[in-house]
C-alpha cells in the first residue's frame, strides 16, 4: 500500500514538473538582440541599450541588467557595466563602435544576430534654425527645426532638446512646451529674432549666425457680413 502511494506521488510530481517546464527547449536561451540597432551621441553623453533574450518556443525576456556589455572600441565608447545600470554606454571620443551583450549564465551572445552600432559625434560647434526667415500673420504659429553641427561634419536634430528665446515676446512668443518646444506663437505686428541654446553645452544659434527671423503682419481681416 505504501509503495503504491509513493509511486502515485512521484508520478504527480513528474507531471507537475512537466507542466512548469513546458515543451522541450522552451526555456533554452537561443539568441540575444539589442535595441536600438543604431545610436548617435556626442562626446560626454551616454546611451542606454536594451537586451532581449529569445527562447525556444518563441518566448522573450528582458535581459538588460543580466548580460555583460562590451564595446568593440573602448576608446570611442565604454561599456561600464555598472550595477543596476549595466547597459549605459559612455561616449568618449569621435568614432564608431559595435556594442554587444553576452549572457554569463549560458554564454549566448548577441554576436550571432549582430550587435548595435553607436556613433560618437565630436563636440557641438554650432546650431542653426530653419526656416531662417519667414513671414506670418498675427494669430498664426510656426514650428522651427534646430540642427546641431558637430566637429567632423556630423549633424543631429536638436529641435526638442534646445531652449528657444524671442528677441521680442510681444511679437513672437516661444513657450517651450514639453514635446513641442519649437512652436512659436505670433502675437503682434513687427519683427523678432528667434534663437536656440543648448543647455548642456551652452552653444547658441546666436553666436554662430544660426538664428531665425520672423516678420509678423496684421491678421487677415474677416469677410464683411451683409
């Protein structure tokens, strides 16, 4: 009797284990992918990547804080592997480096599926605004584009990073709303110069002749009612 009970208990335990583990190979890490696949950062900034583990059966898991990160050129971009912030890559010098991730538990690496590329830009040298000159009526709005020009000739869109200023807020106001920083509101007749400054580096569009000029005219009269 006791032997039968033990046999039934063992069978039940095996069945439960099978249910937990799923089909053969379902928990086997097969490959690692990294995102984003391409990143651009100026010297002195950092880029964080995400490592995704792909398992047998199609399951995925975030392995960002579990894997070990490596850079193909530590002189350009350094993988610090700081506890709790393992995926932070520090941009050190202009150039390009390939970033890979390896799971220390299984040895599976992102090499098979390709790593991510980080391009480190030189120092920010100037900012230009576009359009550089335009006319608008009172009551209209205008969105500008801020482009950062870096040493070595690289460029980067800084539209939502810089802070905008107006030489005459009574003509054109720059609210700097989050997510819509470059929107300028035309509030009065006259001319105003719009400038942009990068708070992180102090580089301004004014010092390098990259400001935008807005000429505002009166609003279009409404059609007369009969």
